[in-house]
C-alpha cells in the first residue's frame, strides 16, 4: 500500500490543509514531516473552521493516527494549546503521537528569531517569529533539546546548563534583552513533558509498521517548495526542507517507500514575508484577489502578497519533488476577473529565461513574460465536474496542466471538504526518464519538466 507525499508547490498556503483533509478519508495515518508552528493549515468542515499548526490535518477523522515526525520542530506550548482546542471541539486526540527525536523550540529560540530579524532592519526575511531558524540551527550544531529530553529532569538541566549561558550572552550583550532563568525554563519544560508524555513515541517505527501492515500513509508537508532551505530563493526561505525529499528524512521513510507525490498549488500565487516575487500584483486586481481569497496569514495575520500564477517555478517544483499529480486549489477566487495572466518565462538582463534561477539576485531582476487568458464571470463553487466549468476556466486549467507536465487530478472550488472536483485518473510513481503509455494523460504527451527546464536560459 502506498505512502503519498503532499507537498506545496509555491510559497506555502496553497491549501495543503484542505488537500490533506480531503485525501485523508481513505488512509490510516497522516504524518507531518517538517516545519513547526510557522505553518497554519486550514480545514473547513461544514460551518466549522479548524486552523492547525502542528497536528496533521487528518486529525478530524476518528480513524486516523496523526504523527508529528522527527523532522518537525515543536513548540510544546503551541502543541498543548492545539490538543486542548481540538478536545474542546470534540475531536479525539488520543491517537496523536510526537516523535521523541523532534527538536523543541525553546523560549530563547523565539527571542533570538525576533531579535535577529530586528537587527536585519530593511533586509528582514520576514519570519513568522516562532523560533524556527534558531531551533533548526541548534539541531545542526548538535546543541538542540529534543522532545525526549522533556521527560528527564536531570538530563535536561545538564544540557540546559551547557547551552543557556551562550544564549543569554547573545541576548543580553548583543540585543540588550533580558536573560532566561535556567530553573524557570526547567520547570516549564518538565510541565510540558508531563502533559505530552502519553503522546511521545518513536514515530519512525509507527510509520514503518503501518506500511508493513499495508496501511496507506499520507505525509503532509508544511510551507512550500519555493521556501525550501535548499531550493527556494535563499535567504528568503524557511529553515527546513518542505520538498518531497524532506518527507523521507523528517517522516522516517526511505525514498523507495514513496509511491505518489501530490503537489498542491492554487490558481494564483501568494507569498508572506520578504523576497523576490516577479509576478506580484500591487494594483486593484491584486487587492481584489487578496480580498476574495482572504489572503491573510493564518499564524501572524499579516496580509499575504498576491500575484499571478508563475509557471517558471512550477516546472522546477514538479521536477525537484518528482510530482506525480496535482491538486489545484482556489480556482473559484478567479471568477469575475476580465483577463487572467500566467507567467511562462522571465526576461532577465535582456534574455529570455525559462528555468527557475536559484539566485535571489537574478530573480529580483526577472520581468515576467505573460500568456493572457479571457476570464469568466460565473461563481463556480457548486460545480463538481470539470466539464461543467466555464470554457475559459477549463482553458486556464489545461494551460496550467501543460506547464506542469503532470495531470491535475483534483480541482478545488471552495474551502469546504465537499467543494472539490475529482478526476478519475490518478497516476503513481511518475518517472521523468520514462515515457508514459500513449494516451495516459498530459504526463505522457506534454513536454516533461526536465525538457522544459533544459530549454532554459
Ligand atoms: P496551507 O497552509 O497550504 O494549508 O493553506 P492555508 O490554510 O494557510 O490557506 C489556504 C486558505 O484557502 C484557507 O483559508 C482555506 O480554507 C482556503 N481554501 C482552500 N482551498 C480553497 C478553495 O478552493 N477555494 C477557496 N475559496 N478557499 C480555499
Ligand atoms: P504553511 O505551512 C507561508 C515564510 C515566512 C517567511 C519565511 C521564513 O501554512 O504554508 P520562518 O518563520 O519559517 O523562519 O519564516 O517563511 N513562511 C510561510 N509562508 N506559509 C507558511 O506555512 C509559512 N511558514 C513560513 O513568512 O517569509
Ligand atoms: Mg498556511
């Protein structure tokens, strides 16, 4: 039975929460594999809206085991608050498990994240201020505290006594802030440990046992490919690997255990925080999309920057994630726009560029080259079949699919679980090197992403 990775193909907020919830009905387990409470995943069920930051979006189904994998950085206070919120709303959280190896976001990580951003002044990354970068940095430096440390007071004190003087030194001397008190941190951490003790587990074995039993496992990414530490426009990225490969390191599975990678994207683009964004709209059209799409950050409440869909990074994202199929969200938000634009290439320093440039400097100079599509006026929330979409909407979806080079299998026309158009064809194990069978959908016929990328500069 398959392991399916769900990965954001843009700058996050593509609707991964909706996608995971939609697909979770048929699976036994959902695993979050990276990021922390910088994520905000929204699931809408009837009139109820759930905003999840750490617990995987499958938690609303009673039959699902929800795992927070070793690749996640956990703010225990956020997690406890989320478990309480879910329990108050009648959701069973008994089957939520957190990796003992996941790293703990400590209060000094949050203080350092915010202090470092302040010092960057005009060059801020625009982080969510949740301590994500400093926690992953300590993990790499091998001075991080892990969830299992919350269960061992003596061990925790010993480690904290080694780490805290350096942290306080930076906070006090560099940033003029108050130092943290070791005993108070210890008390807080032990209280977190007591509360979370029943949820801590070796999640890698839970995933491996599930796959061996033949259960279907979903792996839910946070953020998106263009915020990936290695593949986004560094340094305007997050500090983990949202790409599908991150599901292996952060979820506890091997590459050959992944059968399917479902990319999630929305019908336009948004970005929160700083960094180059060639298709950004700062006019009335952009404001209209932001308003209709309610584009405000789930975590920070910041307005999201809005722009046209950009097929240049899409082709890169399909390749680097080995995307086998796509869910397209928020098509309904484009109703009522006279002319829709789709960026197909850039002009950089007078040259046409079709391959996503890895350099933020190059990207900052990119001028989008657009294809234009006539829009449609009708509301489409009630449509459940591709054939019933307005002709103009179908043409736009077909163009997106052609650029992706893999099939769009699901189209979402509203936030609610049922506001979804399903197409029958769902390929697994798409391999760029192999030609598909004749007539097996756009993956077989369109120029593959490898080819499209190579057309490049
Ligand atoms: P995530 O971080 O990728 O899970 O995405 P967010 O939850 O941060 O942002 C997506 C927002 O769009 C949420 O408010 C969803 O409820 C909403 N949403 C998802 N799909 C659709 C859709 O097809 N149409 C509309 N109108 N809203 C959607
Ligand atoms: P979901 O999972 C959108 C952005 C921040 C900032 C950069 C680094 O809901 O899609 P960080 O706090 O991670 O160090 O900030 O990454 N960012 C997100 N943008 N959606 C998210 O999560 C994000 N998580 C982080 O705005 O630009
Ligand atoms: Mg979000």
